[in-house]
């Protein structure tokens, strides 16, 4: 059995007050509905950063299932019929609206009791790549659907901590029997994220240059937080093809700003990054957007990979 102990008549709306932001919506549940958590609070997460939060905050009280498999590129993920059923039977869903349109639709159409949108628990901003005033095809679609807001907030430890606080409050409301443990776990996670933020602040404070080139415009929040400039090859879509104008622009940027490295990621092809690096006489390295953990990742969890990213950035930027 899952944690649906009481039925709700009609429709109820719950609000997360952490940071004055965030919302939970609760819908009526039907009698006899049961999840797959084996008596635990049953949480479906959209992809790795959401699953990580659920596991760290929920601890032994939650059963977490991710809709995005390890190694699967999450942006254009398709939801299977089996996953839709699983979503309907769960106690809560944790997702980030604006990153995975198909999951957004599935959640909106579901009758799941507690829906936690991580994007509503912090502030989103516009990041991306424009060339001569024109966004790439995927970026233009992203602007139209989501107001141009960049969803990659988990790469900023400060914003990720804000989301963690909201998720903790959501779990407290959804499973009040274990509220004290959720508060304790949330506080520990927020503290660790604060320490990671200090590591980044200290590690990137004194560098030879501040510009880095990456295939995927996932690092806008990180760059903004630590005074860096992200130049992305493909914009917000990691698999789109850059124009010739964009490639030329990046070659000129690399020369003017003393860029040494073109970063690529583990879940998509490194071909474009290596081609640009070869033509511009630059090296390549991994900067992981942490959309999934695989055996190619430089670590087994969020913190290990973020520390590996910091090491890579320090080397590329000539940190002292």
C-alpha cells in the first residue's frame, strides 16, 4: 500500500510557502488506487536531479522511480503507457516544468494527488544562444512554449537548495507521519549545497579568464552565479546543429578571450565539440550538465559530478 490514507472529495490546492514561491496541486483520488512503493511514500521523479532530491530528502521513507533511464537524454523524452500508469498510481510526482514537454503534459493530464513543480520553487531566467539576433530552431520553440526561461536551475547550488526546501515541505504535507525526518534530511542537504556553493565561489574567484565554451547552454545559472560567461555551441537543445556563423563566432571568441577548452557532455555526441576544438586548436573536456548518471560520469552522484565540473572549469579557466 502507499500513503493514500484519506480520500479527498472535490479538488484541493496546497501551497508550498518556501521562499514565497512554489505550488503543489492536489486532485481527487479514486478509491482502491495504490502505488508501487511497498508501503512507502511513492514518488515518481522526472529525471535524475529530481530523483536525487527525492531520495536524499525522503530517505528510507520513500520509494523513488525516475521516468528517465540512466543514459537517456531527457529533453525530448517520450512517456510510455506503463509509465503513465505508474504516474497515476504514485503518491507524488516531482518534475521541472519546461525541461521535458512530454512529462509536463502527462503530469497535467494525470489525477495524481501531489504535483511538485521544481521550477515554481525558485526563480527562472532567460539564457540561451542567439546568433546575429536569431535563436536556433529549438531555442525559438523553447521561447514560444516556456517564455524563454532556462530550466537548468539544478546546476546552481543556491537555486537547487531553494528547490530542496520546497520539496521538503511538499513531502511533509504529503506524508506528515514522517515530517520530522523530512525536515532533518532537507536541512542536511541544504547545508551540503551551501558548502558546495562556497567551494565554487572560492575555486572560481581568481581565474585567468572567465569565458568557457560548451556544446549545451545548460550552464547559464552556474555562469551567472560565479561571474563567468557561457558561450554555447547548440543553445538550449544539446543535439541541435550549430550554424556556420555560430561556429565562426565561437572561433573568434576563443581567440579573443583566451579560451583553452571546448566542453562537451556525456549523454550526447562529442563530434561537434571536437570538430570546433580541432579547427580552433583547442583541447576538449567534459562539463556534465547532470541530466543523468552513467558509468561514464565523473562520479556516482550530484555532489561528486559537481566537484568534477569545478575541477574541469578551474583547469580550463586558469584558476590560481
